[in-house]
C-alpha cells in the first residue's frame, strides 16, 4: 500500500488561487463522490414520493447543494478529530490539517461558513424535514469517535449517511411513514457494505494505529459480509417500493442496481486498495439506478 494517498491537488484544484487549494482539499471538493453518496438516499425518497416533477426537481437541486455543503462540513469535523491519526496513515497524512497547511482555527471558520450554507438550504424545506435534518447533527459530530471505540464505525456512518432518505421523504410529503423508514434501513445496509469496501484501503495502517473497522473485523470474509449487506439493501428497497405503491416496473428496474451491486461483490479484492476505491466509487451509478427505478415505478 506504499504511496497510496487520497490527496490529488491536480485538475481544476490546481488552477485555484494558492490560498484556496487547501480548503478545497479539506472539503473534498476535488472528490465529489462523498457528496453524491450522501444525497442519493434523499433522491430515492424524492423519486418515490414527490407530488410532481417540478416539486421533485426543486428538491433535488436543494438536496444537491445541501449535500455538498454538509459533506464538506463533515469532512472538516472528521479531519479536526483525526488530524493526529491522519499523520500516521499513508493515505491521509497529506490532508491539509494533518500536514499543517490549514490550522484548526482556520478550519473552524470554514466549518461555520459551510454550516451556514447548509442551514440556508434547510430552511427552504417543510418543518417536518427541518426537524428531521436537525436531528442528524449530533450523530454527524460524534461519528469520528466511533472508529476509536467500536469495530462498527461503518454502521455509525450508515446511520448518518442514510439520513437523507427520511429527510427527503419529509420534504416531499410533509411527514414520515413506513416507506420512509424502509428506505432509511435500505440506505443503512448499502452504506455499511460500500464503506466496508472503502475501509480496506487503510486496513494495514489502521491495525498499526488502533483504528477499528468492519474491514478489519471481517477481513477475508468481507465479500460475504458485503454481499449480505447488499442483499438486505435490495430486499428493503423492495419493501419500500411496495409500501410506496410502486408499479411492477419498479421491481423489474431494480434488477439493474442489483446486478451492479453483485458485480462489486464478485470483483472485490481486499488486497488491492485502488480496486477497492474504484468499487466504492461505482456506488454513485448504483444509487442513481435505484432512484431511476423509483421513477419508473411511478409510471
């Protein structure tokens, strides 16, 4: 795993003013996959429950802006907690806080700006969605501690990252019902699976510094574990579709993301960090295919 890093100050980031680049890297604006994965359960809910195309498009735009802001805020919080540990891990030692390119006080100011953007998006939503969204703040702040105290930090991330599903449902309908909770659980198992794949990039370094994860817990049995998570995801998506009154076409369309998730499990090689990252990133397409299945199910 020597030389494997998640810092790539190239492309459009390299064209930013020098003083801006560390903030773009801290926020992971150069790697938007995290924002996509955060917002996709919200897209599922909007696709399943929005009262009309215009309402749905407006919510998609708001959720996309909010996801980029809040994913960036989550990265700042994570890196503030982990800056000492990040210096000991090959993949993360070049991060702006770990390397000293940004000081903690500067990061806190940037965090305030990002939270203000997220709040500006949140207040555009119905009250039910605002309350659901606000309830996510505490677990988001506490997530970085999980890797220090449990083998299941990926489950904590699943709990937090799937929050867009009930928030999206509340934004689309003004309330929550059983279909929203089925979507939340589906998102939970999806995230538990793909973040286990992601964690294999750091498995060896994590063992040396005492960081815990499902990747370390399951090791060579990870493909079986991830496969079980993805099977639960698909089953719960089916339940959510049935509760939402989706047509039979939804279940036909769900075969496409099912195939995409199964392909990840078949291809997984826990000793190849670059492949693990590629498989992790492919969940954007799988998540979009799920949203499309919900749209098809409304035909």
